[in-house]
C-alpha cells in the first residue's frame, strides 16, 4: 500500500503530514508510536499497538469521545476534572522563592517544575492555568515540554492550557495577573465596552486567539460578562459595564472572535487550530455584591437583588454567550461566581453558585439548555483560612462541610470541573461517596458525562492531532506590529471625553505643558500585601515631549495635565470591621447607608455612620493645587477609571476631562493634540454623590442619579463628547434604552 504521509523533524517534536488529512504532532522521543492504516499515519496514544477509535482522526469527534470516555479509569476522569492553581513560567528568584520555597529545580523557565510533573503524572491533571509568562518563546517551549510529558501517560490526553486576560497594559489583581508579558496591548474589558462597537471586540478576539494559540493556550478564562450594576465593586473594570444589551452584544462578539476558525485551519463546525475555548464568567452574574463587596473575600460572599432584577443579570449569557453568530454556537465553558445569590435559589439554599443545583442544573442546564463545561471559580472546595484574604478557600454557604462533601455537592449540582485544585484525591473520594449512595453505574455515568464535555473542548481545537508549536514562529507572531497596531486603535476608540469647556481641546502643537508630581499614600494591594508611598510624575515625559513642550513651572505653561486614578479601598478591616467603599477622594462617612444588611440580617454587617479614607486622596489635592497655580489657564484632567467615580470634588477645577480604561499615554496624547477625535462613551453612570450610590439597588443598572457638570452635561450611560459636542450616533440609539 502506498504510504500517504511524511515525517518532518522539528525542535523536540515531529510533524506527520498526511496527504489529504491532518498534520499530526508527536514528540521526537515518541515517534515510534506512529501507526499506519490505509496508508495514513496515526498516533498510538495509549501505546497498545492498535488503532483505537479515539485515535482515528477520520471518525467524527463524538464517536471518538464516546470510545475514549469508556476506556478511562475513574482516576483519569478525576484528573480531567481538575484545573490547576496558577502556574508561573519564569525563573525569577523572587517568584520561585515565594511559590516553591526555594526548592524549585528548573534551569529554564520553560522546564516543567517538580509540582507540574507531579500533578500531570500522579493526579492525571490536564487543565493548566498559566499566570505569569516571561515571553511567548518561553510559553511555546513549556507547552511542547508539557505535551511531550503527558504523551506517554495513560491514554495520551493532551494538556489544555488556559490563561486569565493577558492583553491589558498593566495588571492589578489575581484575576488579570497574566497581563504584562510581551503581547499586543488592548484596553481592559471596560475600555472595549466604551467603544460601544461589537466589531472592535470581535477583532480583539481574533487577534488574541492567534496569539494565545502561538503560546500553546487553548482556553481563555474570559470574557467576564457580569452585568456591572454595582459601581463600588472592585471587579467592575473587568466587565463590559452596566447595560445588558451592550454586554450581550459584546459577549457574543468576544466568544465569536476567540472560538471561530475559518479557512484551511477549520476542523469542523467553526472549530479548528485557530480556536480558543471561551470560558464566560461569572454565571449567573456577580455584579451585584452587597454594598459593592467582592466574593473573593469572606466578607463579600453575598450578591443581593433588592430591585428584583436577578433575571437581567443573566442576559449577557442567555442572549450573548449562548447565542453566537458563528458555527460554534455557544461559549464552550462557563464559570459560576463565588457569590451566594441571596434568596434566589428556589430549592431554598443560600450557597455559593458552584454548589447550587438550582443555579447550575435547574437554570443553566435545564432552562437554558447549556451542555458545555462548567468549571468552578478557584478554590471553592478549600477551607477558608483568612477572612480578609482573596486567595484563601471560598466555600461560601458550605463552610461546615468536609472537603469531600463539598466536592460531592459540586458534582451533584451539575458542575464538571474544580478550579484551583491540583489534587485528585477529594474528587475520587466524592465519586466513592456517590457510588455508595447512588450505585456505581449511576456515579460512573455522572463522571463520564463531565469527562466527555471536558474532552470535547480539547479535541475540537485540534490538540489530539497536534498540540505542538514552533517557538521561533511564536516569538515573531505574538505582539507583532500588525496586532500591536490593532490594539492601539482600540485604545483610541476607548477614551471618553467628558468635558471640554470652551473647546479648550484639541491643544495647539508644541503647547507648553506643566505636569505636577502626584503622591499616592502607602497602603495595600489586592492581595493585602503592603504598597509603599509613591510620589512621582505619573507619565513618561519622553512621550509627552513628542507632542508638547514640558515645563516644570506653571507660570511658564500654556496649560497643565493632571493624571489621577479612580479611588479604591477595601470593605473590611480588622480594627473597624465592615467599612464603606467610597467613590470619592475625601474621607467619606456613610450616613445614608443601610442600618441592617440585606443578606444574613442577623449578622452585624452594616457600616452606617463609619468613615473611610484612602490612599488616593492626594490625587485630588494635586488637581486643586494645580488649578490654583494655573489661574485662568486650562487644566486637563486624565482619569484612569477602574470604577465609576463621584466627580464633584474635581470637576469644577478641570477645563477638560478624559477618562481612560488602561491605555498607553500615546493614545491620550493623540486625542488631546487633535491627531485623533475622541469617540468613546461611558459604559456606566457616574453617580451624583455617594448618597446616590448608597441608596441605589445593587442589582439595578440605571437607578443612579448621574452627576451633572458645570457645562450642563450629565455623566450618564452612553455619554461622551467629540469635537462637535455630545455624541449622538447610531450607538446611542441602540444601547441607551432607559
């Protein structure tokens, strides 16, 4: 019989090119595992010398999956149901010392750590979350090493690597700590929303998916499509804002961009070698945390619905991520949030969403017919060890259960996978509990159901055929000029001009600009680690110099720039207990707050009458002092917004205000210089005052009275200015429906 394939040697792996069939990838050490049938080449993944159905790329994916799941042991299925803790592809000493206590044995950042070898081999784990990555070359090399390692284990199931969002300019927390490595730079989710254009988001998805696949990443732990109805929530910046129609459109565009492969790289039904599984989060929505508190922390475990608006929070999923225009049809995975959706479980439970059979099976599975992977958020089955830490266990509502019983409850709720769990033992123990209570055939069928869903997301992106990538090609592709330019254009589209008194903008070329130093007080970061006091000019003066002449004396300046960040503070501290979250710069006393919490009213969780101050107050002092120094000359305020703010303290001192959502300073300068006209719109409401924020319903998007500035403009949803005045285009007609 004529041989219909050829072997091409690469760096540590081989490509097997089938004539008229797919190109397979196999490690150089395993090339003896190639078997031939009808002249074509196949991989003998379980090394039994036989072409099994799951190894036969000619068969439909569902037939292959049915064959494979029947072959798997419970131990192998339990391993599939694990999703690793955050892995760091670096050998930076400060990282290794913290993670591995100085015991890491790697020589290169792309080598597998001892921890990784253990959970891949001993626990059969195949879903790995990569956080910090030094560069694309490192990621590609690590991927190839990991794939070669698992190729020899059990049934040869490939590794499915994932990441939190990586394309932001900077990172601020656990949920976006992957950003910052060399890759194309885009605004954060809230900035993408400010463009009010699904085409921008879909383009981001198409670019990001190609960069991800070049790094060996086949699953995105995104998009975050929680409806951000509570302006004080510290994850507001990771959302698409407060409008459910806008969020649904952008969720659909994001998933289409990431998941769809067309052309020669398509395998079937829109899936292929350019596809990245999108894990939409957080079902059924975590944007209504009581008083703005976040469920990463024990003090923020409750989402509340005083406006009876629970159903609207699901719209970004039901009308967006579940109704794609591409052939992939639905987001391939869903992550429930940590929150207890208080009093919304019709079965009478107040437990975290991942533990709730009503939230997962009755709603997601049965009512909305979702049959993709459901993966818990990280560490929900672990014990809670620190009330104030975001990286402790989060077993909300089931704190008194054993670890085994938590795993069992998650499985019985209809969830497929355990985020942040490297250890298969409690999953196996949960299986044994179910086998005792329900019978082994019933529990085996339950495990196989999840296994098939999980394997489907691996097979349809082509990993069973070829999980290997060319590290040199990855180095060239990721962050290439074409993708960088696309991201920069999106940054320009995301900037919102709120104020332009007397048309002070755009500025004249080479205007003389004064930029004061900015003080930020000492405090703590998202992890609770101490952050020192910093005083500096918070922008690269070399960038400013390309557009304007910098002067260090306000008397010599034509205008001044003031760069401020939106306020942030924690909702709890050991000394005072529960405290307010403030959207203003000066100390705030919560006189309008509730006297009793909605959730768990028997607990003392109110902060009424308490006062909070925070580390960004000097930003306001800088604005006021600079305006005083400038006199009648204009002051331009640049607000980097992670949340809505109350503008009353600084707006009157500003002649122009531009809001950005994490963009390069060049994008801001392109706008104020007139090189680009502003076109962004607010994807939320700027509240009139903190009393407005305190008295609104956490689950309602538009019950906030917007701030009205000295020019008569209300800073409401979908407001923005261009050089002609208030923007009134087709975007307003579609999305401002209230």
